[in-house]
């Protein structure tokens, strides 16, 4: 019998870590969890909190050597991947023309290219009723001033996930794009690289446990998009019916207030 596994990228903190804890508590059909991230000490700490056996993959998902290693692990183990959760990612606030080029392009590599590589390598090991959860963001709904590349990468994740969900329906594999607003994780430690987030983001801040629980339930319900909180659902609808130019101006006014 092939081992039934869950794979989580970005498992060392925030949503990835919370997905691991949730899977351990609630997914009784899983034999093993593969935890992927660069900070090994965090993965070891998480492993000690989890009852299920864990495989720690302490690596940078942008490296070609990681892709090769992951490919070989899948081939050797030949697991039945029941759930792939792509959480690894980062964003950096600030004006595009004032940013370090490598940090900006790094967002494309981590949030888009690595996610695509891992998804592509994992799908051959997924069977009927397997699921993929890709963490996009409410930033995917429309362009974001001072978060230009990040919002664009998340639009990619949302668009890619939705199309993939339709393509994989014939195999009965289901993809959910998770689009939260601000969540209380370490995300903003990196994002606020000398630039303070807009004050209203604090007002809309969600708890990581709530976002993950909602995402898991939406994934089980085979929902294509998971949006936690009424305010983000409103933003999702507004971005479909209102001109983006108008919404960008409103966000600009809100950002300048209290600066
Ligand atoms: N928090 C928010 O407000 C928010 C809102 C919407 C969407 N999101 C998205 O949610 C996802 C999870 O973020 P989070 O909020 O949980 O933030 P977080 O606590 O900073 O977690 C990010 C995770 O990604 C991993 N990671 C980043 N780059 C990596 C790389 N090159 N290789 C391997 N692992 C890497 C980090 O692990 P290591 O550093 O140990 O490698 C960490 O485990 C991200 O895609 C983020 O864009 C966040």
C-alpha cells in the first residue's frame, strides 16, 4: 500500500504551520506529512507538536537542487498524495522603483514559479479525491499600489488555480485558491521592510487558525475559491463590479489617512 501523505510548503510558520497542526488533528486518512521550508529548527519544533510521522524537507523551494531532490523523493516513495498545500511565499511593501530588483523578482520565483514546479511534480502522485490548496491572497482581486509585484503574483496563483481546478475535474482532483486579507503571521515582518502597512490592514486582520479552518472546510467542499471574512468577500465582489481605477483611488485615500 502506498503511504497517504500531505505535503505542505512554507510549513515553518504562519499558515503552513497551522495547516500541519490542523491536518494532524482532523485528517484521519493521512499516514505522513511532508513539511517543507528553509528554517529547520522551526520544522523540528513543529514535528514535536504533531502526532503523525513527519518528513522534514529543509530547503529553498527556488533552488534547482530542491526540485531534483523532491522529484527523487516522490519517485522513490511513490506516495499517494491526498493533499498538497502550497503556502510558501512572501511579499514586500513599497514603491516598485525603490525596491531591490532581486527581492521583487524573488516574489515571482517563490510565489509563482516554485508553486508551479511543486504542483506539476506532485499531480502525477495524486488520485481521485486528492486536493490542492494554493494560498493566493485578497491582493489577487485587483492591482495594489505599493504591493505591485506581490499582488500580480497572487493574481497568477488565483488564475492558475481556477483553471487547474477545471482541468483536473476529469481526474476528480480538486483545487482551492485561498484568498485571505491580512492574517496575523510573520508575513508582515518581511513585508514591512522599512515601509509601514496601511493602517486599515490592522482593522481587517484575521486569526491564522480561522483562515486555515475555513480553507480546509472549503477545500473539502470542493470550492474553487476560499475567502475568509465578510470584508474580503465584499472586496471580492466589489472588484468584479466596480472599476479598478475607482477602487485604487479609494485605497489610496485610505492609505494616506493617518500617515
Ligand atoms: N499573512 C498575510 O497577511 C497573508 C495574506 C494573504 C496571503 N498570504 C500568503 O500566505 C502564504 C503564507 O504566508 P504566511 O502569512 O503564513 O507568512 P509566513 O509566516 O511568513 O510564512 C511564509 C512561509 O513561507 C516559507 N518560505 C518562504 N520562502 C521560501 C523559500 N524560498 N523556500 C522554502 N520556504 C519558503 C517560510 O519558511 P522559511 O522562511 O523557513 O523558508 C514560511 O514558512 C504566503 O504565500 C503569503 O503570500 C499571507
